[in-house]
C-alpha cells in the first residue's frame, strides 16, 4: 500500500524545507535544555499556538481524538536493574568515584520506586491527561454543553494496557468534574485493537531496525570518558556502551516521575555525548515508528485502520447518524506516530533514508512525547450546513499537505484521508 498519493507527495515536497527547519534539533538546543534529549520519554509540554479565530457563522459540534498514554515508568525491569548492577558491583569493590556514588544513589531511588511498576502510568501522566481534557473543555465549551437539556455523549476507548486505561480514566474524570451531566462510556476491549493498536509491520522488522540502530550507536558513541568519571577501574565494566546508554535512559525517565523530586544527572555527559545519545535514540524511534524510506512504508500504512475509524465515525456524526459529541481514543506512540506520518503532518512526515539526515528532519520529543495527541475539531455553519475541521497535534495546528488550513473543508479532508487508506 502506498501511504501517500503522487499528488500528495508533490505537495509534501514543497513543504519539505520548512518541515526540516521546524523539526531540526541542534546540539545547542539539547545543551540548553537537556531534558529534550529524552525523545519519546519527554514529558508532555503544553505550548499554546497562535490564536486562530473560528470562521464567522461556524460552531464546534464534535471532537475526534487519539492520545498516547501519559508519562510512565520504564516498561522493563532491566532498564533499572542492569545499570544498577554495574554500579553496585563497582561500589562493593570500592571503585566508584564521588560522582559515581552520587549517580548510584539516584539510580537506587529510581529502581526502588519503579519496583513492580514497570510501564505503569505515573502521577505526572495522569495529570497530563487531566490538563489536556481541561483545555479541550475550555476551548470548545459548546461541544460539552448540556444547557437546555442538550445531551452530551462522550465515547472513550483504550487499548488493554493499564497505563492507557488509566489515561482514559483521568481524561474522563476531569471532563465529568467540569460537567457532571456529560454522559460517558469507556471501553478497553480486544474488539477495537485492530485499529487502536495495529503494529504488525513494525513487529516484522524490529530485529532489522535494532541491528541498524546498534551499529549506529557503536560507530558514534565512545563511553570511555563517561565510565572513567564514574568508576576508577573501567576495565571492570563488561559492556561500557550498554552502561552509558542505560544511564542515559534512566536520567531521561526522571522527568516522568517528577513526584520523586530527583534531580536528573545529565551532567555526567558532555554536551557532545548527550547530543549523540539523543541522535542515536532518535534514529531508532524514527525507524521503528516513522516514515523512514528504508522501513517506514508498511509501518505507516498500518495506521490506515485508525484513520479509517476516525473518518467513518466522524462522518456518521456529520451526517446526523450519530449523536456523539466526542470520540476519545487512548493508545501508544507506536500508533499515533505512524498516523501523523500517514496524514503528512508537517514536522512528523519527512521521509529520509540515511541516519545522517534524520536529526534535521524529525525529532521524537516534538512528534511523540508522552501524552501526544491529535484532535479533529469539527465546526458547522447552521445556515449553510458546511463543515470545517481544525486538526491539532499536541494542541497546536497541524499543517497538512492540502489547501484550507487551519479550518479544512470536511469534504476535502475526508477525500484526502480516504485516499491514504483506500
């Protein structure tokens, strides 16, 4: 399946230069804000975009949404256990430097708190979804109004993973606090997995992608300086690169468990090392979930099932066959990232082949941080019946390679989306 038509590809090429400029992450940016190097582990930041007035005569009536779960713990025990084991062994042998002892204390605290919580939603993750719900309600009060006996029905669906179910619960809870009269239904069922979390193509190439990413890391990263700064006998460390990457992953997750009050230890890396760690991690996530020329076509095409559900559910509302006020879906970065690429969203859809070109074209911390969301807000002109749609990526206008931004005519947007999955 081709996920972009020829016409769409040509339009996308016209936007490529601007897209790359918007997506590029520079070493200076990472040095100034090291938390950005967390990539997919970067906690959600609300960055309001410029105000865009609703066209005269149009009123919001429906919202369709897909959101990644909020900030979480690392998904596997080994993310904590493996770096911890190396540091503990050095400590027992009296071979930790003062900086190594400082890092060990923080890793101990992180591992203790994460015990048997691997992959769980953190308190920050729940707060992120409550915040998104609150801003959605405030921005489009007419959609959630029950004034005059109006029925406001919100339908929510989640994958079967607890962090997604709890993200859905936090979002719905906030909406109900703001208006207890809203009617909500919540489902987490195998029935919806085919479009909520399809990732068949990603699984087929995961080993090949891991091999490319590992080769890239071994070619670009030198862990010797870092290890010497923490351990007085570097020869005792069996896999220095693995320790370097493990510590990078641990300091990245600290922002997602901010309730612990632990200060990140980005200072153990030089600016160059941190940027290179981010660059390698970013390349991995781009190949896993993004529109890479080498792996991306089938991965991105898998998002067609989700886009079809969004379009068909919305079209039933537009035609008056459904009384839904909002459709809320809660899943994973492995679903929303291909969806953004499939739709040709600026900054999320650049198609490159060489790992050398990825950092200038795509960055995970912007495309798919924790709680990433896409919102389709529908507006109708009661006098003409015309429907327009505003598409938001992380609560900012998403620019698509079709005319009409930021209030796309529904007929044109629908036709464009159908061309991507038919």
